[in-house]
C-alpha cells in the first residue's frame, strides 16, 4: 500500500513538472512573438532594403530623414521591375509627391544585368 502511494506521488510530481515546463515555454514564446509583431508604419529601413541603384535615386529626391510605409516599393515580374508608390513615402515628415490627393508620383526601375535602371516616371491614383 505504501509503495503504491509513493508511485502515485512520483507520477503526480512528474506530471506537475511537465505542466510547469510547458507553461514556462508557452509564456516565453508569447513574449518573443509580441516583440516581433511591432512594426513601425513609417520606417527608414524600408528604404535601406531597396536595391542600391533604386535607393540612390530615392535619396536624391530626399537626402534627409526619408521614411516609407508598407507597399512603398512593389516588386513585379519576378522582381525584374521595382515600382515606387510615393504616397507611401515621407520626406522629413511630409508626403510631398502627390497632387491634391488625386494622383501620386510613381517611378519604375527595371533590372538590367546586376543593376536596376530608371524606366519611367508617371502620376497614378493613390489606390492603384
């Protein structure tokens, strides 16, 4: 009888230890997940991640404090074309490249060997 009680006690201790370990692992995963979710809506690193030739062209338009929102740069045709949507671009805290909110500057660059070259510039609707 005493041996059976000690076996039950040992199994209970193992079960409690496993549950405690799982609870700790889950709270750590939640903490890590919440740190990754933070994403600044206007961020300079989006410009830093552009291909070098495209980044240089953008920095010529705004050399100080440029930031970009999501979808500033879209990649088309297996990344052979980069299209910049300037309604998602801020130069020193201002969106300067739109006309009365009815059309905004677009620039396209095409892959040419290992580089990107300017293809065209036009104004398009902010929602296209």
